């Protein structure tokens, strides 16, 4: 807060940046887990999700859901920052941050395992695994 506006950009509090970072780093592995589950389901039950079912309406609904979830996370971290526990105290992490970061790390490992188990590995899968390895080190 105070960098862009006296009260923080979008009404952000002192915890907002850290929480947005944690939401971001948790959302991506959750997406990868969903992708791996759907890919495995398609491998087990070919034809259950025919290609022609991806309509414009489905694509727009998916994009809308992702944007809605992103906006909800940003609003929670900024406007509703008083609802979230403190994860930064001055320039140190709190115990809660260890729990949040540990959970995020576990989601990254779970996503990596889920993606590894879904075979065959496409080029997209390999690059997602590379990103997840980097995120495991980053978190």
C-alpha cells in the first residue's frame, strides 16, 4: 500500500500482495490437476467427451468462470483482506504463511504426480511438468 495510491491500489491492504501471489500459485496447479483428471477420463472412456461438444458457449462459459474466479480472488485479497489471516508481519513470514505455502507446495506436487500418471504425455504435458517443477522450487 502507498506505492500507487495512499490507501493502496484497489483498496489493498498490507497482506494483499502476498495473498494474490498465493492465490496465483495455488490456482495454476489446481488447473493442471483438473486438466490431468479430464485427460485421464478421456483415455479411460474414449468418446465420452466428443470434440464437437466444445461449442462457443462452452468456451465462453469456461473463460467467464476463470475470469470470475480471478476477480473473486483479487477482491478477497484487496477489499476483503481483513477476512484473511495475516501471513506477513513487517518483512517476515508468520506461521500461517508456512501453512499456506506448504499447502500450495502440496498442490504443485499433486499436480505434477497427476500429470505424470496421465499418459501418453503430450508436448503440453511436458511443459506443464517443467513449469510445475519450477513452481515447486519457487514456492
